[in-house]
């Protein structure tokens, strides 16, 4: 299972194939995704959401939580937000 540029991840807490949830677990441990809902055996996580519930879910899954680390995100300006011509230099 790959997360690529997904905004949401829906996964099951119950038995899964070996390695199937590795990327989800890693994203939860890093704080890249945050659990937004947990109903029975199903969990919904969203990229950039609060990681406040991650420890509880990781513990249920049998994975040790790691301290959340800041996620490096590339900043991209909307098209047309940056002028095509360079701005004039300011005088001191």
C-alpha cells in the first residue's frame, strides 16, 4: 500500500498481510498523517491533521509511537501569485 500524494488513508486495525501497513504506520509515527476518526476496526487519517490520536491507534496496532517530527513540505505558490518580472530593488 502506498500513500503517495493521498490526502486520506483508510485502514483496518485487524489482521493484515505482512508489511501492508508499513507506510501508514510510518506516516502516523512521523505525524505526517493524523487520525481523524476511529470506528471499531477502521481508522481514517488525514495528511496534516492533528496527531493527537495517533499514539492510541499505534498502541492498538502494536507499534511503539515515536515523537512526532516536523514534516518537510515544499511550498508552492499558486499560478500567477508570483510576478513574472522581478520586483525592483529597494534602495537602502
